C-alpha cells in the first residue's frame, strides 16, 4: 500500500476486504476444530 492517504473510498474497501479475510480465517479455523 504505497498510497495510504489518497482515496478514502479505496481505504474503506481495503478495510472491508481485510475484515472479510480475517473473518474467513476464523470461520475456517472453527470449522476445522469441529472436525
């Protein structure tokens, strides 16, 4: 991320993508723990 300050819309999209990826990792871990 070379341009952190520019483009507030992109920042929101990036944060949403990061949150989604973390949520996915947690969900996968929970599923694998149940198995």
